[in-house]
């Protein structure tokens, strides 16, 4: 596996593969890799002979770059590189912050996806999706992959990225990969590291609450606003600090109109020091 930190080196290697007529898949990550990331890599290997994985903890998508969430985000580059080598990645791109934002964060050109970025998680994390859209656009331009893969756990992020690809005419196919779960149902996430074992077991209540809501919706036993209120109440009763529990149209996260069937239930809630997000599609 090639390990590079500079855009020029990355481009040299990618150009060589391209010259050989090989397709390139990109798996963008912030590192601290778990089984969910490895599933993205497996999926990438099935669709392209060359897989580039990026590891970059992107300061622009954290509200508090001076400390807090950005500073304590787990960084495990050596162990990540080892896992990627074993899993068959072709290239690890792990640039320093100055390579991605040479003039600093304030001066950086930004990519904004209005509307989709301002709802659900966007309400609680202002600027977050602008940071994601900006870094993903930059990574797309650096790597110029044929395909890029993202986890469906971050469902809103996936839609933001699909929209930016369409609007900015990136010639890149975006593949969503299903969420990988612990046996308890808890969605795999780097943020699960902030939970102790007892909290981890308890955190599965988020998934269970989503499953209950899906059953209620499918059986037609309750209206959407009742289901959302019940979800919030169930999470609070289970000791979460719930931010939202919402039923939306799967295609664009708009509030569903009557008779809409392609829906997704999304939730965000804090348990201790961890902000957890999860979602369930109604047709899955
Ligand atoms: O999902 C993530 O890990 C990040 O938001 C991403 C897509 C790598 C951009 O920094």
C-alpha cells in the first residue's frame, strides 16, 4: 500500500493507474477505522481495481477547532494504516492540515449546499455540512476518482454529497453503503469510543427506538407527528439528550406529504459525551 501525504505524490500515483486504464474508487474517512469503514473498503474493491482511502480529520466541519470535539477526535493513524494494508487498500492519503488548507481555514474557499445543510443535524451543528461539502469537493479534485463511497449511517451527509456532485457536475458516481451494526444494533461509529461498555450496551436503545417507530409507521397505527413525539419521549426516558427524531422523505429529507412511502426515520441524541446519529429506511 502506498502512503502519501502530498497532493502531488497522490496525483502521480493516480495518473499512473489511470494510464493503465484502471478505475479508481475513493473512500474518504477521518480515520479511527472500524468495521463500518472496512465495509466501505470491501465495497470499493468490488467496483474498482484501485482503492484510495483518505484519512483527514477535517477541522472545517467541527464547530470548535480550538479544542472540544476536534481536539479530542480519536487519531490512530498507525493502527489505521495497518488495517488498511491488511484489507487491501492501494493507497492511503493522509495529508496534513496545511496541505488541504494552505492559507488557513478562514481564507479557504467554501462549498455550500443550501437547504439540505440547514435542517436536522445542520440545526445543531451550524457550518458542519459546509465543512463536509468543502473537504469532499477538495478530495474529489485531488484524487479525481471514478466512484466514491460513503456510509448510509450519515444519511444526511450522503444526500448533501449527492447534491453537490450533481450541482457541481463532478463526473463521480456516489455509492451509499449500508450501516454496519454491533450485535446489539448500535451503529458503528468512531464516536462510540466516548462510551464505556455499560453506555455502549445502553446506546442500542437508539436503534431499538427507530425500529419501534418503523413498525408503528408501517402498521399505520399512528400519524407521523405522534411517532416523532413518541420517539423523542422514548429517548429522553432512556436517558438520552435527544436533539431530533424525525420522519422525512428519503429522497430529499423534506417533511413527507400524505401517502408518501419512501421514507427515512432519522435521530440524533447525546449519551454521556457521545453524540450519536442513526437512521432507518422504511422500505429496507
Ligand atoms: O464521514 C466522514 O468521516 C467525514 O464527514 C468525511 C466524509 C470523511 C469528510 O470529512
